[in-house]
């Protein structure tokens, strides 16, 4: 069943979920956080949080990056040990900081950052650690049948025998969901489950959530997509600055209320000052002609100095393939490239692309962008380690100042520069990658889904940062599945369909989500 997004100011009526969004208070507790606090040195990630999640409900945790919602989820999952407080699961106190204890209590977790092993088959990934056995032998046929049933249950078609690394991000996310369903859980924790999903996969997930809810499974749903929260959840808790702000039944929230709760101000204030700059008139910084890579069969376009150019298209149109080819991460079968008027050989490696002035902000920041065990500061400085050196010796004082300066340019909290990148929220991780290229600015920044899995406040800050980088002379190419984001962010957008550029929409009213879709659908119909 397709999900319809509510109007920002419309109250949301109860849906077909347990309790209808109003009767969940009558259900017994499944998860209870009682005065839970988590400190990282001087930083308080969660302060005296108390939340009750009722059995059989779909309960959303929402909040800005660093608000405490993911910390709460990590504590319930056993991934994070609280500094104080108690967690109870169906009335029994949970041994916190122990993922095995959480799993034994019937808690399954689906994280935003994928844990799929790319070299293993899809079947091996789904059943890893929980293989079906009989007589001491692995029951391959039984697992194949079970995987086929999971495909049917979720309404998707994930191949059984291919390597998981060949699947799209959306398909890999569905593998994570399938893995959680192999051993029937009592509670499922969903951390940004729709961030990588196409609309059809998103609808399939919501259908599965509703079915599991009818079966009595309790779910905690962490998401920055407020429309998704309002569409699928029956209780919503808002976190801000490490504290629980408010819990209400879904029927008592509007989208405007949620935004105000998350960021502490109205939506208009969040987006104030984020209008796109006037389209630049400079000569082309980048020209691409006849590139063929993936599903792109011959794209030609130009990007000017100081311009933010969007790349729009439906899932499978080749947006990411195009950016990765420009970044030297994929080899096109054909294509010519000019930078600042000079034709160059197509970059064969990422290093060659960076020497030519092309740097990538990847869609999968965890696998392709960050060094998770390194500090935030070192993740910034690695783009140009020599910038902090004097006579071949790196000055830590100079390096720290440079990291702080770069962090400030992208609104990254300098107090977090010493934290490992893996401990940061999704929005702060994305800001960290932006800070890397603020420290060592390329001529052309290739931003693939730059706001995937970040909250409304961080989304606005990332948009402002990209526009400021363009105002400073950088050229920015943005691929995004969020058409409204392209409308707000870009000076112009090219539209991909049937492997070619079928539209070039400028700002000032021409660039809109509606017009992008009209261009795509006309091209699909051959008009």
C-alpha cells in the first residue's frame, strides 16, 4: 500500500496500527528507559532519559543529530553502555552494554550503516550466524526456501546467489531487514531504515512493519524523515540536546509540531537564508561529453564556476554512477572531459581525479568516506596532511588549528574533533566529510546524496555549506533522490532518463520537483 505524506499542518489520524495511535497506553511496557544517562567525558550524549515503549506499538524516536535518540537505541541494543540508569525489557532488567543479552531478550537491530559483507552471497548474509542446520549439516535448500519466502513477505526480489556487494544500497538495506526476521524477534529497532530505499522498497518496508505490528512485534523507529514517522508510527518521542522533550500519540502531532520540537523553532526559521544564489554566468569549469557508464548511455552537460548543479532522475537512472565515474571510482566505456577549458584524459583512479580537482562526497559515507576508528580531526586533515607540516614535520598545534577552522566552516562542533568518527551521528559524519574538503578545497565537489539520513536542521546547514563553498568559487555537482532538495539547493539541474540528459532546468521557477517529474515521465513515454 503506497504511503501518502501528510500536509505539514494537518493533524494525522490514527492508522491501522496497534492501539490506533491512541490506545497504546493500555498496553504493557515492552521497553523502559528509567533515568538513563550516557556521558563521553565532558560531553553528555543522553541526560536522565525516561521513555516507555508499549508492547505491540510502533514508537518513533526523533530529534536532531546528537539529540540522544541513536544513543538510546544503542543502549537498548547493547551496543552502548549507559553511565547510569536502568533498562527493562518486558519487565526484566536488561544487562546493558551486552549485545548478546539484548538479542537473548528478543531484540533485533537494523542499523543505518550497513553491516552486509559484500563478498558473501545474499543468502549467506541473511543467515550469517543463524544458519539452518539438521543432522550437523547446513540445510541449503531450507535456507533458499526461507529467503524466497522473505522476498514474498517484503514484496521484493533479491537474487539469492549473487554477491551482496553487487546489490544497490536499497537492496542491501532489505537484506539487513531479512536478517532480523530470520529468528522471530519480540522487538525490532530500526535506525534510519528508509534512508537508502527507493519508494517501492520503502512501501514494501512499511507493509512489513504493519504486518509485524499486527503480529504483536514491538518496533522502535528512528528516522529523520518526518513524513515516514507520521505515516507509520503510533507514538512519537522527541529528543533534543540529549533530553527527552515530549512523548505523544501520533494523532496529536503535526509535521510542523515535530519540526518545532526537533529544532526548537519553526520550519520557516530553519530554512531562512537557504535560498539558492543567483545562477553564475562564468565560463564552464567542467564539460562532460558522451559519457557512458552503468545505465548512463551518453550524457553531455556543463558545470560552471561557482555553480551548484543538480543531477536528477529516478532510481536506476545512473546518478551515482555518473558521479563515481567523474571521481575516478568507475571506468566509463566512453566519454570526454574538459576542466577549465582543457580536455583531459578521463581519470582512471580516485587519486588522478583529485589531482585534476575532482573530489567525491560519497553516498555511503560509512563504507566509502570515513575512517571510523580515527578521530574527527584526523578525518578532516587526511585530505591534506602536508598542510600542517613545517620543514617536513607535522606541527600538531597547526594541525589542530586547521581542523578547527575547517570544522567551523561547516558548522561542525569543534568539541567533537577528538571523538572517533564512528561515534558521531549521521549528520555530524556528513559534516565531517564536508570539512575534509573545506580543508583541502577541490575545484569541483561531487556530492552524492549529501543529506541522506540527516535531520531537518543538519540538512539546512549542509545546504548552506554547499552554497557557501560555491560562493567561494568551488563548483558543486549534487546527485539526490530528494527532488525538493534539488529545488531548494541548486542553481540548475540536469535530468537523466533513458541513459541520457533529457532536461536542463534553471532556477527562478523552472527548477521544481513537479517539472523534474514531468520531464522524466515525458522522456519515459518517448514524448
